[in-house]
C-alpha cells in the first residue's frame, strides 16, 4: 500500500481557537487518526497572554488580534465599533478575560426547542464536565479530570469584594458558583487559570496534541477556501508566505474559525446565499440561505467612577512601588495583583423585563477602562460593565469581496430592536444602585459616566448610543437547527447542509446567545463535535 502524501490527512481543522484546539486534542487521541490544524496567527508566545493582568494591554498587541471593526451602527450614533478577536494559538481564549461561565440550563433547553435536537441541558452538561479540571471538588455540576483548569482567583481586590458584599444592600443573593445551583446574584468569577497563569485552550487542549505523531500544526496560514467537488469537501486551499498550497482531507474539513471567519469561509467556498455569492462572482456549490445571518452579540455599557482611594488598579506614579512588589511576588509564587484577571467580580440579575432567568450580566472592574484598554486612563477609579444577555437584535456577516484576505463586513445591528434599549437602560439603573450602596462610600467616588445628572430614559439611551461597545461574544452565523428551518446552516451533529465531509464547530452554530460569557460553551460544542466524529467513523 503506498504511503499517504504529506499533505493528506483524515481531518483538517480550520482555526486553532477555543474549539479548534479542543477538537485537535480529542481527535488525536486516536493514534491512527491524522489531524492537521491550521491557524492564521502565530504561536502564543507573548508573555502578556499568560500573565492574567496582561489582559489590560492585550488590545494593543495587534499581531495577536484580527482587529476587526463593524459597519457604522445606525442605533449607536453611526459609530464603527472595534471587535477584537484572537489571532494566535488559543484564539480568543488567549486574549479574553478568562471568566468561566456556561449560562443557565434554560439556554440549552431553548436551543433544543428551536430545533437543535439533543442540545438540551441534560445532554450538554456531561460535555462541560468532561472538559473541566475544576480545582474545587467534583460535584453534580463540575468535573475534575478535564484539561481546562477552572480555578478561584489567587488575588481579589478589596473593591471587588465590596461589590459582592453590596448584594445585601440591593436585595440580591450572593453566588459562590455561577455555574452551580445558584446562578443569580453577585459573586467572584472563577477563571480559566492554572497555577496563577492563563489556561487557554492552547495551554490546556492543544498541549495534549502537540507531541503526538499523528498531529500537524500549520501556523501563519490563511485558508482561502474549502475545496468542494460533487457536494463533498475534499480539502482546503491555503496561503503561506505568499505561496498557495492544497491540503487534502480524506474524511472531513471542520471549520472552527469563529462567528466571523467561519461564515466568511463558507461563502468564499461557494456555500451560502445564492444571490450574495453571485454578486461576488463565486461559483455556488450549495445554496444555504442562513450562512452569515442570525448574528448576535452582547452589547455592553460601563458605569464609570473616579475615586480618591488608592485601592484601585491605576496608572499612577504612587502605585509604582506596589506594582514592583506584585511583580516580584508573581515571579516567585504566581500570586498577587498580576494573577488577577481585573474583571474579578460580577453577577447576574433580572431587569424589569426579564422572564424566568436573569437577563443582565455585570463585570466589575476596580479600574478605569478606556477604549478596550487601547488608551491609557490615568488615575484611580472603578467601573461596572452592564450587558443585556438576550438581545433581540439580529445582524449579519457578509462578504466585502471574493478576496480571502479582505475582512468580512460585520453588521450587528445593535439596538435595532426597541426591547434591547429598554433592557440596557434598566440594567444601568440596577448597576448604579449597587455602586451607590453603603459599602462604596468609603472610596469617595464620583460617577463620570453616564454622569450623576443623566437620569431620564432618554438621557440614558443617548449615553448608551454614544458609549456602548461589544463585550466580545459574537455567535449564531452558522446556526444549528432542524431540517425544516431554512436559516439553519448545520444540523444537530454540526454537518453543513448539502455538503458531505464538512462540519462547523464553534460559536457560530449557537442558535441563540447564552446567558453569559461564550468561551466555555464554545469548548463544549467542540467536545460534542469530537464525539459525533468518533461515533460516525468508529474511532477507537
């Protein structure tokens, strides 16, 4: 029997992010399964990735980021919003705030009711537990044997604890575990850390695959399209150092490039809305109307205070000795300030428009954040991020051109549904009540955004339109759904409709946003995808 060519594999995975790294680890567990993982970025070697506090500066490191921007948003004063996405091993799990949140059971039961059969809470919980290396003891909600280390923070700023303690003043519960029995309320986030360092999917899952002889990693490679012949994915065309290459897949191509790049790549490959492909001169391989539709994201507004206390994390000369001390402690023991993810505390509350689950998420920062950290904000302060968890607004990802290097057009259509405006306004009011509670008096703070005189619904909406930004959770653009759903791109086993040997496994398959951060659910999707593949091909 002839040797397999060096450019031929059983499975090709596009994107070494949260889902792609997970899939690579799980598929290479089978030693006869040849896997190639392709990443547009490079290695995750920047130290700011691995030091949790480095999060404050990561948005300035353009080499590890796609640096996307949206179209001008008509309901946000025609602003173009910055959309950072990870472009390095680990993807966005290497640049996110490391909060480990799954959402609530109702989120996944809703997926199933929308046509994603077999994705109800009871079906997905085992996969959350499978991926998780929980540093507290195992229980009904948590697993302890998975690669992804989920730990308590080694350092919590006193102001973050004040935020949690304020729950008593505003009649909210305190949650010791947002992923356990008590989701609602305020608490300290658990994080994807290991030994005081970021535990991205590159550090956790990809590390398992990299020493296996059946694994090949290709970095700095732009995938131009999936090669489809006779309704079957045959491989991918990639560009490395200006040179085009073909990589062949004997079993499957799996897109794990995220909610922006996966639909873009499908369309470049001839899978998408017929008229849109024709407009860009792309030969249609399969007319799938839902590709790039159903875009959802969490919009976020910050209630920002300046204060006189020196407890906060700040760019200030007086803090320099403390930071030097913290750096020494981190070097020795991986603790103190540099082990903080900055967004240490938060919570889940119900707006006045909520149904049966919390629809507002808070992230509290004992710091002043300006322009995603791309600008330096001097002085002491603290802020509360307020996020509407279940937006009704829907946007699109479309092609700007048939050129693969040209970024897709991102149009989230934020606040296009009037209900989203109402929830955001109510969320700001609830967040303000927390920051105005008794415990915060000691910090002698003054609200600078929206500003103490901004109180009416009209004034608060004007503030949101001028200042709200993404909190980095785009999903839904390759929606999973039933056969009779014209907008469903993939079926319940993540197969692309009408194309054999092609799957999508990342946040783009979410039918609807979950009530929280999206990294853990994306990893869960990849865990399930690996199991579907194991079952289909009888991998042992």
